[in-house]
């Protein structure tokens, strides 16, 4: 049986020069492993130096394309590019409302194409205001800086300006805005980096890429938005989809080629191995090169390997330390400050007594105060923790990650290890993402290896999973209920360690 590719609809214009629009979308979606279906809004006569003519398809043909696709080829994601006429936007708004009822989980990515790379206008007067009315149906909006200024009637000189403008668009109902920084901010036009900002109601992500000196950038926005839509169709989160799409565009720009006398086009004939590399992926929340890089946290005394128990109290901690655990985490849910203080103090003492690497989950202030060996923090805790104080005190740091974007942010911090998960369904806590699975675990491990960071796999892992986990290149596996719900945790710890070690090189 052949693999079924996710179907991505591209609702956009046709570029007769082949560098942007529908033509770019098809190449990108296919390269990303999707199947591209097209609903053409506009025919353009253009080449690498300019646009000679723009003609919108008529309403009957516009409707017929939509009906044909909806009847037989339901989408896993929808990408919208050039919409030349206000009446098309009004129809799309009606259709999207109906489609979102019919297919409620289908994400919509809108690239608000207003002007071609050559500078020629592609949309008629009045399109802008109608475009704003479409935003409540949009999951990810991907404006460049001029488009952001046009959509918000604001002036954007810096990333802070871009964030404020993007937040104003969130008020329309759009779920996330990815501001593309390729044009360069006027406050920093000489920067060797391009900064894309992903802004949603609950987070701001900053993706930084080296700026590539090339005039061959035709279709960059089409490529990025189509790649994002395809990754969303495959079940990735919005930050992950944006990070991976950035890598694809970066590789495409590095191999861009001339197609005429003007702006050439990106290389889109790429395999996953071409772009899924640390050197292609954006830095996330990492200072630019004119700032000092953050100092690395101390490495673990011995690189984490074997079984890494995660336990709820110091009774369990002592029991498993006696059984031979070398690295272990105290994840305590305790509201009584005195009890919490006593538990963490005991955990520190037990770690010293058994010569083990004991990590304290979340409670970094007490861990710092009591001289803990290490702390383990979730992504939501990184902004509030005094990382500089922890680093200066020599406290080791473990960081949870749940996808590509969070892994990139963890790599930028250079912690003592990164936790990759959750790999399988877990009942120990409410998780912010879907289970990652083994295929993604292997890719995360490869990126962590490139960065030189030790890893720990976590989440729903049982003894029978260990051979497949080890085959992904992971040497350390965190377990919770596999031990805390065991009738004989000491024996199970020894057997799981033996099983994991049996696959070591």
C-alpha cells in the first residue's frame, strides 16, 4: 500500500514566470511530502523583471474549482496567497466558515500578497480592507514588513514595533502572526541576520537566520507559507511548522538560481535531509552575534545514561538510590512550604550520600538555596527562572522540550541535558502537545547530537519500548509510572537498565 500524502489546498494566483504563486506552492508542498490541490484566483503575465498583466478568474470558475475540490479532495490544510479582487475575499470568507464547520481541525495559512517582488501591485483597490475581514477565519498570517505596515496602518522600525503591530492583528480573531523580517528593520538595516517573529496570544517566538546575500528571492513568501501549511497538515504545532519552514526557505535561498534578467527563484527540490539540519534551522531566542553568547551550564558529572527515574517524594528517591539509580529527579507536588523545604533538603542530602545526580523539578529557588546538584525546568519556567544565578552557582540544568521549536530554544541555552518528549501517551500530567512518536524522537536526537547536548527521552515509556528508543540513538530514558506503579520497582529498574545497556555500542 502506498503512503497517503496529506492534501493541501493552495488558493492563489498563477505566476507565468514559474517562481511564485501556485507554481511555487505546488513544488514546495510536494517537496514537503504533501499533495497540492489548487484553486486559482488570478492569472498573471509576468517574468523575472515585472508583472505585465493581472486578470482574476471569473466567479463561476472560482466557484467550480472550490466545489470540485470539496466534493472529492478534502484538505488537511489550506494555504491562501494572492486574492486579486474583493469579491473573491468575500466568497472565501463564506466558504471558510462552512469549511471550518465541515472540517473543524483544518488550519488556514494566509500569505497576504499585495505586491510582487518586482514592486508591481497585484491586488485591486479595496482588497486590503476586505482582507482584514477575512482574518477571523485564519490560523496563521504571514505578512512581510511592508504588508504588516499596510494591514495595520503603522510604521515598523524594529522587532518591538512588529510585535505591537502583530498583536493588533490578533484582535481581529487571527490566531497567530508570523512577521517575516527578510526586508530588514529600518533601525538595523545592516544586521547580518533576519528576524522572524511569531506572535500569538500566549507566546512570542523569535526565529533568527543569517541573512543570505542574493537577489534571487522570487516566491520566498509563497514557499514559506506553503511549507508552514504542509507541516501543520502533518500535525506539527505552529511554532514547529514555522521553524521547519524557515529551514526549508534558508536552504532554498542558499541554492537560489537565476531564471531571467531579474530576480531568480528559490531551489525547492529538497529532501528532508537537505534542510532538517541544525545549520539550516533558525536560532530561537538566541542573541545576535554582536552580543556575547550565553555561557553553557556545567555538564553532568557523568553523561546521563540508563534509566532516569522521576519520583514523587524522598521515600521513593531513597528507595531507588539504594537500588542503584545514578540520575534521578524529584518531581514533588507539595503545597506546604515547610514540607517542600524539608523534602528538597533531604533530596540534596541523599544525592550527596549516594553520590548520585539528583535533579529537582521546578522549584529552582529552593534548589539554588539548598545547593542542589541540578534542576529540571519546563519551557514555561525558563522566562521566570534566574538562569544566570543557577549557572553561576554551578547548578546543572535539564530542560523539557515538546517539539522542534522548544528544542531550538533549549539548545540556545546550552543546558546540561535536554528532555525529549512526550514520546508516547502519558497519564502523569496534562501535556501541551500530542505524543511525538519514535520518528520525531530520532530527528530530535540527531539535532541534539549536532548541538553536542545529552538527551533524555520521556513520556509514557514502558520496558517493551526500550529497544526502539535506543534505536533512535537515545542513551537515557526517564520513567515514571513504570517504576512507581510497579510491584517490584528495584527489580524492574535493574532489568530496564540491563535491557537499555544491551543496545549500547
